[in-house]
C-alpha cells in the first residue's frame, strides 16, 4: 500500500498550505483533533472555482454550527490529494471522479461522501474548456493532434475529457502531447507559447479569455450530459471509525452546495478570497453547477472512458465509490 500511495503522489505533490480556521494543531491525528466540542478536520482542496461552496459554507458557519473546524490545504490536483486522505494526512479531500476511480480500482481505500461539482452541460458555456491563444491556427479539438495541451494532472478527468473531445471531432487522442501544469500557470504558459492549448477551469479560463484566448471545445460536455466532475471523499477507515464526523461533514457540505447554487453572486465573490483573480476578470468567470447528488450515469461514462484509455489496473466499482 505504501508503494502504491507513493506512486499515486509522484509528480503531484502538495504545493501550498493555507490554514483556514486552523486550531494551530498541525499534527492532528487520523481522527482529527478535538477541543471543547469542536473537531478540527483537515481538508485537501484545489484553489479553483469548484470549491467555492466550502469556503462560502465556512464563512456562513455551516460547518461551525455542526462542531467542525476546517483546516484547509491546497494542491495542484485531485491525484495529489488522494494519497493524503488515504494515509490520514487529511480527513477529507476533493478530487475529480477519474482520480477517485483510479484510486479505487488500485485498491486505495477511498469513499465519496458528498457530491462536489457538475458541468453546466452547455457547450461553449462551461466552467471548463479547451482554450487556445488569440490568433492560433487550432480551431477544433481534432487540430490538437501533435500539439502540446496543458492539463493539471496526467491521467485524470481532464485528460480523459480532452481525449473524448478529440475522438468525437474525428481525431486521434493518442497523438496529443499532454503537459502537466497547474491551472493558475496555464494562462501564462499559453500566452508565451509554452503550450499550444490548455484544458482550463475557472478562474484560469476567464484569465485566458481576458488575454484574448478562444475556447475551441467543452470537454466535460463531450463526456456526458451534466457530468459529475468531482466529489468530496474520505478514507474507508476514517468513515468507519468516525461516522459521526463524516455525517456532520456531509450535512454541512450539502448545505454549502445548496447555498452556493442559490447565491451565485456570493459564490463568485468568495473566489477572490482563495485565488488571485483580479476583480476585472471575476465577472467573466463561468460558474459550474453544484447539485446535491452525483450523476451516476456520467460517472459510469468516465469509468468507461478511463478503461478505454488504459487508466485503470482493473475495472473500477462505481457503486462502491459513491456515497
């Protein structure tokens, strides 16, 4: 198991740590630290628009009123967060569906506890897109053959989705040259010509558009209708040993998702507290959907695509992963 976790983490190390609402106990145990009726839990997130509900829910006191205090650390992608949760470094994490399926199919004991985020389902109007710089000769996904395309983590949902966009446009996804790059580094890399295209999510997508960049495909829309993109998860061990804390986290996150979905202006504003997006670009950010439940059909579609592209050691068990 140790070798497996090391392999999963390779090339995707945690890049930033920000103690949001931290109790100062950086050495919390596997069960989280508890003090005066409040349990501090460590949560691994990616600093992107997807996780706005958690920051908003924290601000609104949805976690606090249930006796939870969040200590948030950020990473470049879900593939870096998975081994952290499995090893007990974090009690909860946020990861894209494909990275969770890879972990589950590899025997890493993870379990989704809450829905996270969904595509808008609208081509050209999604929070994630394949974008190119102004004046690029690349006009569609098929044109990505032989080109360098930035994704935040190799062999995750974004690679799977880009491959599907290329495939649906009549191209050969095996001819695409994928380059691993953090979302916040994509606008500069695209503008400088370091990469030819980028599969960017918000707020990086809005930054690229502000530089004159153009969207050529909506890969998550190409995967399935209303694709479930990511979920919040824990380790099976933590769930078994701390069912009460998991239930509180589920309830607080569900309330946070519903609030963010109903108050998009507040969700948009909270993004400025954990990203460096300038106010001038904020208005251009396309918000995702934050539904209460995951879309099982879209997760099964991602599992099928992952198998087709050789991401799994064995066929993942979707039912075993879902809450």
